[in-house]
């Protein structure tokens, strides 16, 4: 029983392996593709040309039967080649037959389809003329090189664009090939994207296909002729003897296209944007619900990203979005980014908005009017604004305020004069040593009290300076750290806090204060303006050093003011 079971398992394993091998063979057979090409499809009687039949598999050399070529063609013994290659771990095989042919009579004949295993080639039509010279002339006029221009629409508005695709088929070896763009009076042609290149086989001829796209924009109304793109170059021909070659110039021009350009409607007002599709989107960072009032903090940046997708519009015609924000915020526009996709011009604009004061702030909506070329009506597309409830940032170091200090003058009051002379009773002053002793003790007490008051006042001034210096040092460190990190928003935030701490010193030099404001504005502009650049803080650091010198002089004066020079 065990042996029988073991034998069944072996039989099952071999059957499984056989099925896998059969499936692999079947897959390879199904994947094999056969192809037939000729060196010419316009020839003269008895002119020799070449037929190549190939299959992407390893097959028997006798798999190709050439007898269907008779009696219209004479043919020789085929040259057979085969090869195997491995690319990225994938094995590929190829077998090809190359045979010389010659047509035996004038007319139009067909090289039949060849069956190779499960694959079959396409038939090829051959035109046979009386002589080889006649065939060469016909071959030159035939579409071994051709060009066509394809447009997506012929009626547009002023300012609108059309897509124009140029397709070039090259069936010859060429040198110094070039393509001139289409042109027309009142039309602007701009290339879009990069050229695409691939290969095709048409009627047995192998061609290289080059595709280039243009955006044609109308600048004025009327009936305008778009002259087709022009392809030029030199075809390399092989000459008889010594293997030398010669070149023949070739010029091919695509057909002209008639365009009807409509004028802007006389009653249209505002920005002119003719397009069949206009899309405007916005996002906020941090993410907000634009339909409700949202909370924000002073100094915290908010990023507003706007994306416009407009079809059949050139980049130069895209709208310039300019918004007026309240004075309670600062706004910076980054340089717009442009791209092209499926006939759409896409513009992405980022705005950084920084609240400056507490309270309610309304950021405006955006409304853009445009002309719908499909409905031929004016439309308006909007995105909503945002209402901010701006509060102070409790974590900002600007909220660090030195504790209230009680001045010695307020804390201490001068004692009332207890050291008056003894009471006069009945108009007679009592005598004795006590009046003198009392006078001496009173004088000593007054001297001691005066020295104590001066000492406490000096200590109070020293403590005040120490606390103020500690707060200023924290702000200085935070500002320098922001400069080192090259974080423009932090620089602006800590600069405001630092400026409030230095307000008394800067009041003595308004010009220096103004230069500091301008330096910070330059840092922010270089970070968020359209012409964004790497900012340099050298000038700002020099100005801070000048303020530090002012601070030192003022502090020295404050320390000395507690001493009475008298």
C-alpha cells in the first residue's frame, strides 16, 4: 500500500512538471511574433531588393517556405541567422531569413503572408515599373519620408490656443534633420514637452516616427492661415563602388490649416480668459474649514496654496493673482510654478500669511471671471476666504515680563520726626544732659538710616538690571538661533519681541531702528518674494551690534544714576 502510494506521488509530480513545461512552451509559442519587411516597395523589373522575415523565437531553419513568391518574383537562397540574448534576466531568442528578390514583370504584386509556426506575417504590396531609374524617381516621390500636422480645432477666440501635433515618418537614413515650427500672421507657436520617438512598419517598410506638439495661440481676430511645419535634412544614399555614400536634400511640409479666430465680445468686462474649462482650487496649511471661523495665533504662519488649471491657454496669458490683505497680517507670495498636462496649463501659487495683531481678521475670497468658449458665455469661478480669530501666543517669549519690583522710595517712608526737642512746659525748657544725649543719638540714627536707604536703592537697581538683562539675553539667544536656522518667520517673530525690549534704547536713534526694520523686511522678501534668493544676515548682525553698544552706554548711565554725587 505504501509503495503504491509512493508511486502515485511520483507519477503526479512528473505529470505536474510536464504540465508546467507544456504551459511554458505554449506561452512562448503564443508570444512569438513574425514580421516581414522589404528594402523597397517600388522597384523596376529585374531590380534586386531585399526581403527580411524574422520571428522572435528559436525555430527550425526550414520553417520558412518561400515557394509562394513564384511566379511573380525570382529569389535566391536565404541567409539564416539566429541568436539568444539575456537582458535583465529575461532570455529572448530570434530567427531571421534574408533573401534577395527581383520582380519578373511590370505591375502591382503582393508578397504573401508567411506562416511560421503559430505566427503569420502581413502581406506586402510591391509596385513594379519598367526600369530601375523610373522606380528610383517614383521611390523619391513616394512616402519614404512624410510629415503631417494635426490640429484639435479650427475655430477659436483671440487669446485662446489650439494643440497642433506634428508627426514625421522617416524610412531612410538621414543626416542634419531639422523641423521648423508652423507659423501664421497673428499666431504664436510654442513647443510643448519633448519629442516622442518610436518605430512602425507600414506596407513592409520600417519607419522611425517622431512626434512633436505645439501650442498655437491667436493674437488677433480674422481668418488666418496656419502654415504647416517644415521638415528638412539630407537622405544618405549608398553609391556603387568602394562602399561610398552620397546625400540628397529633402524638404517636406505639412498641409496648411485655415483657422477662424473670433474677437472678444464688445460687452465683455474684466480679465479676458477664453477657455473651454477653468478650474480653481485652494488648500490651507494647517488644514482649516473655510466655512467656519478658525483660531490662529500672532506670529504663526498660514500657507494658502492656489492651483489653476486652464485649458487651451498659453502660460503668458495666465492671470496674475494679486490680493489685498488687511494691515493686521503680513503676506508673502512665492514664485508661481507652471506645468503642462493634456492641453491644460497649470499654475500653482503659494502665499504665506502671518497674523501681526490679535482680533478678528478676514482673509478675502478669490473670484476670477472667464469666457466659456463652449457655451459662449461669461462665467465666474470663486474660492472662499477665511475668517481668523487671532490670539496672542502664550508660549512666545514676548510674554515673559519681569516681575513687578517695589521701589525703595515706595516701600520705605521717612520716619516722622520723633527727635524734636523736649516739650516746653509752662514756657520753661528742662535742662540736664538728656537733651544733649538725645540729640547725639538722633543724629547717629539719621546717618545710619540714610546709609541704609542708599544701600537698598543701589541693590534694587542692581536687581532690576539683572532681571532685565536675563530677559534680554533669552530674546537675543532666540533671535540668533533663528538666524542660524535661516528661519525667516522666526527671525521676524523674535525681532518684534527683541524690539519691544529695546524700545527705550532705540528711541534715542530712530534711524537705526528704521534700518533694522528694513533689514528684516529684506530677509522676509528674499524668502517669500517671486525672485526668491538666499538671504545674507551680515547687515542685520552689524545693526544688532550697534544697538548692543547703545544698550551698554544706557545701562552704565542707569547704574550710576542711583548714587547721589553730592
